[in-house]
C-alpha cells in the first residue's frame, strides 16, 4: 500500500526533514488486522510521551484519525507511523513554527515460523551494548544505530532475536523485543529508565499481569538473573510472545506463565 | 543550490531510506570557498572511518569526485554530505546488496557576528549529557537527538554555543564544536573514545600543534579543568576557532595560544 505524508500519498520525504538529518523524531510499528490497529491506545500513549519529552508539537488527534483511516485501507499488515519534528535548514536548533510531519508506511504482516511461538526461540547474545541516556530511554525514537549494529551481529536463522545488555552487563531487551524472566511464579522485566525501548506489548503485559494477580517486578537485572530464571520470554506488539528456549549455554522450556501471557498477548493483538 | 542524490538533482529521499528510519548513516559539513571544499582529506578520512565502523560499503572515490563537482558549482557555501546505508524494508537487519545513498545539500556560509572570533563567545552549560557508546563515539553519524535536545536548552543570543558533558560530568565538546583548554602553555582536549564527535578541525589543530612543538594532551577532562584553564576555545570546520570568554561564572580573555591556533584554522579554511 502507498505511503502517506501528512495524510497524502507520497513516496519520498523532503531532504530538509529533520528525521533524516538527525533522527529527530519517533516511530511506532503497529499490527493491523481486519483494518484495525492493535494496541492503539498503547501506541498513541507512547508516542504522546515521546512528543512531550522531545518537545515535538504533533497534532495527536490528527495522527490518530489518519492512522485509523490508513489501517482501514491497509486491512492486514504493519502500519509504521513516523513523526518527525519537520523540516528545517542546517543546524540543530529547532526552527520555531516547524510543522511536524506524519508519515505512514504499510507492509505485509511478517510470516515468522510457527515454531517461534510454539517451541520458543534462541537469542543471540549481542556484544553491542546499549548506551545510557535517561533523556531518551524508553522512547521509540529514530536514533537506532545501536539496534542496527546489534542486528548485524548475526545472520544465521538459528537465532530469531538478539539479547542486548547495557554497559554494565545488565539485561535490557531484545533488538526488537522486550525481555521477561519468570522466577518462582514472579514476573521480572528490566527497568528502562537509563536505556531501552519501553514496548507497548511490555506495558500491556505488565498491566494484565497485575490485573490477574501475578506478582511483577521492574528492576535492574544482572546477567545472573538469567541463570536463576525458570522461564524466559520476549514480546513485541507484532508477534506477541515468544518463549525463549536458549541464550548462549542456558536453556529453558516454555513454562506455564509464559503460556498464560502468550495467550493474553494473542487476545490483545486480535481485539 | 539544488541538492543531489547519487549525483543527480533531487529534492526528496525515498521513504524507505534507512537514514530516515534509523539514522543509519553519516554526515560531513564542509565549508566551500571559491569552489573548493576546505579540509577535504580530513572530512573524507572521518567519513571513511565511519563507513568502516558502521560497515557501510560506500564508494568513497565516487563520493570524493561528486563532492568536488558539487563544490565547484556551489562556489561559496556549506556542502552537507550525507551517506546512508541505503533503502530497505522494515526491520533493523541491513539488506544484503543495499546501495548506500550519497546526498549533497548546499547552503550559504553562515554569517556569525565578527565579535565571536575577535572577542570570544560565552558557552551555555547544557544539562543534556552525552551518553557513552564506544561503538559510535567519534563518528559524525545521523543519530543526533542529544545535540538537538542540548541546542534546544537556550534561545538567547548571549550564548553562541553550548558545552556538553558526559554522564560523569567530564567536559566533552560543544553542541557543534570541539573544546580545547590551555594550561601553562599546554593544549588539552577531551578523549572521545566513549562519546563525542571527533571534529575535522580538532584533528587538524592537534596535528598542527604537534608540528609546531606545542605540547598536546588528549585525556579525560573533569569540570575542574575549566577552573584551572588559562585559555579556552572551541573550533569547528566552518567557523574555525572562537575564543571562549565565559562559561557559567568562569571568565577568560582570548590568550596567545588561542590566537595562534585561530590563525592556523583560518589558514586551513582558506587553502
């Protein structure tokens, strides 16, 4: 399906766009099924937070309206929404009155092997570490060279995702997923106040876990937390939940809490 | 002057470009006078290093040739050269065979007040800190949200540049400059192996200082180094050298080594 810029079909963006010049913007990757964007409120909430923290004055009501319109035409696929600060001349200083640009791109739903969800995936242990930047942590902004470098570390199909750590070796996330550990019935995921992307599916699963009475802890996770984990899984807002069956020399089987939250994720993506 | 993509006039870049999607590329900002790019070898050397570290397979001979051609048409101005990894579909994994894109944009030479060079500038002490990422440190890549945030911290014209520190409070650089201190006749500038952009003018001045027998030290600089400095200046490959006359409560006068290197920079930019 054709891309849109500011609600109009377009295939190219002005060279003055600050998204290209500085990665000065944000994005959301949204699963669309039957013409409806999944986890819509979660995506828009994260985008709103990002716009606030980067002081990008986007019209979020218009973004929502366009996204709904785009999704209804896309029917089934992935809608990628990019918001940039707009165009400007050379120089980092944002130009007063710059108009944020709204970009929508459609692509087919990815066809991951069904085994990923059924039997689990192996994670590649990336050497690329995430730098600490509290001002950007949690946001899905357009400065993604760390993910590009990490994703380039493996080419084999044995690893469906990579595990990223921070400079101190703490577990943070996957390259395009968030990470959860289960230990003694309790759910753990990394604190993302210094680095990492706070995924929309991560937020939804945390909320659902709390509602279902599953104990949850968001905290720093040293590498040793993996050795002590009973279950490990990754999630995002496109594929839902994949059990993790191996990282380096460590191995797990898909466990009961993983299966429970996998079902939750499936429901979230289908409604 | 018209922009070029891959040697052809163009005003817009494909929405699939990874420069827009992830900031997956590099840039150089090059002063052009009389149709000739200043510090050409320095810019191309940094670009080559960046391409190597990001594994972007750009044709650097072609980049050089196009830049020279573009500069001769621009005559006097700033040539901004962007190299991106090229186009790809959704996903961080670089596509095998992606063709790096060469983008050239021209703008007029900026008209900074002559007092900046003559009497010096005040630096705004930015609260935005530079995150540590050794894999990207030194490169002029397209992930520049930290600079955007820092530059948005001040709007007054009293401050011509901002001073950026790392998470530990060490002095690193200006938002669009590098920083030098002078103490007892010795020249100091920050080690940029964890963060910062290794400026082309910085490299040229370091080289010229060594050639002229000026002692030079590239090292970690705690904030206290400013209090002990006899002279402070900033530099880049567009304006050359600006003496710094104040940062927060600290004040300096343009000193002899600053004046000497200012003259060196002027010569470098004019030849």
